[in-house]
């Protein structure tokens, strides 16, 4: 396995496969905390779940490379330009790929890599008879760009479009892939439209143990809607801001800024909280009356599962692959970009008692295909090995 960043599903696969003796090496871009962790004995006593929750990979199998790329990321991260940060991410991924190709272990039978970071790694693996898995964590880049330009002017989303050279890299990676691992039927259809590669569909897992319906912390006062995710046009924020304007509720936004202009003139009933830690997300969900994700494109939005597991009513769009396995009644789906439909759905929200939330949380666990991360990793392994 190789990845220039600690993506959640990637770490879940690594944790479970390592625990079952199927992981020979995990190639990661060296990060300061990982360097410290490798030398810190106490951290090795953390459980696999704790490591995943805290972002620590399984240290025994971690092979850390290219620390200079991490230094660059930290420097660029201080620049207030999301466009520049995104461009550095793509450049860094290509450089990581070149370095990772020489670290594939001899005994490997499969190699899993990330989009835009696996061309040379896959080429090397295939030359040695190693099968390759493209971990398609996002929509197909051509589909993503098409959707953005369908809903917005190019000048509005220039920094969110996948650059042509990166699209070309991902197309080449698909050609070198034995299997494309897709997190939803939505993404699988996008790849099938452009490629003949084999595709395995496995919807993501979620840390179900961390998201449970709690007693409402705000039994009275105005209704509260919650959005958690990137502050970007890809996530449909302009449509959400317009939909809640003038409604008698408070909308809280939490997440990193990709399009800072979106929060410059917020409606009076909207508050931006910044990027918040996972523990605070759980608290925000427990006090929210509805969770809203009006995304234009989402391969399989984990936060949708998390909100439903916490018992919170969910409003999202048909362009979110996560809804494919959620039980009927746990969410409301509206057409992406339809402000009137989104406003109507939000306007129908009413405060619920804890019993209703608990029932919704049980439905996610018992009546749907939503599962925890170890079950997800086991399902992917069965797909690859046939048993």
C-alpha cells in the first residue's frame, strides 16, 4: 500500500489487514508526528481503533519516505491560498509516487495506491507481476469537473477543478489498475463510462462506536441545522446559504475553507465555526435538529453515515453515493442545486425527542448496509482474495 496522506479508508484497510497478517508494507509520506511516534514506545500500546481515530497508522508496517515533501506541505499550508495548497498537493503526490515505486516489497501480491499518486508505482508493480488496486476515494476526475461546470461558471470553481495534467495521471493509473476500488455505485458508473477496468464496489465503513444518539443538549430555542465538510462550491454551499436565508433556524458551518469568499457575506442566521476536531463534531451533531449536505458531488460522504448513526435527520442530494445503502426514512434526498427543494426540505424539519433519534440510530446499525471500518476492510479483502 502507498499513500502520500493518511486518508481514513486507507488507514482502516491498513489497520485491519495488518492485524490479520495480510499487510507487508505501508508506504507513507513521512510526517513529523509519525517520526516521533516511531521512536515513542508508549504509542505502540494504542489499540488499532485508537490509532485510527487519532490518525496514527500501524507503526510496525509503516515505511516512511520523502520527509522533504512534508516540509513543503507545512510551508504551503501557511499560505492563505486554497488554490496554491491544492496545486502543491498534486505536485507532491507525483513526487511521492516516483519515490514510492522503489519501496514495493518483493513478496507483495497486491499493491493499493491512491489517485494521482500511483502511476509509476503501478507501472513498477505490474512489471513484477503484482496486481494493482486504485483506491478511488473521489469521483472520476472528468465527472467531477463536468458537474462543477454544470452548476457554476468556470471562474467560480477554477481552484476546485481537477487540473488537466492530474486528470491524465489518473486516467493512466486506471489503465495500470487490475481493479478499481469504488466506494459507491455512483463512482463505479463514472469509471465504467470511461474505462474497461474491473471495478469492485465497497461502500465505506464508519466508526459506529463513536456516533450514538445522545440526550438533546438544547431542548428549546430555535432549530439548528448543521453542515460539516469543506467550505466549497463542490459541496453545494452557495445553494445551502440561499436556501436558509430568512428561515427561522440557525445554520452552523464547520470545515476547512476551500472557497473563502463563500463566508464573506453570510446570512444573519448562519455562523461559521471553522475547522473543528472530531469530538466537537459529535457534540454539534447531538445538539443539531438536522444535518444538511447539499453536495454537487460526493463519492460516499462518511459524515452522512455519522450523522444518521447519531440519530440526526439527514438532508442530502442524489449526488451523494452514501445514500445508496442508507435505510429509507433516515434521510431526505433532493436534487443537487435545487434551492427551492432544499429550502422546502429544511422547512419541514421539526424537533425530535430522544426516542426518535435512538430509533434512527438503530436503523442505521441494524437495517442498512452501513458497517464499521473492520467489516469494510474484511469485505475488500474478500473481494481481492475470493475468500
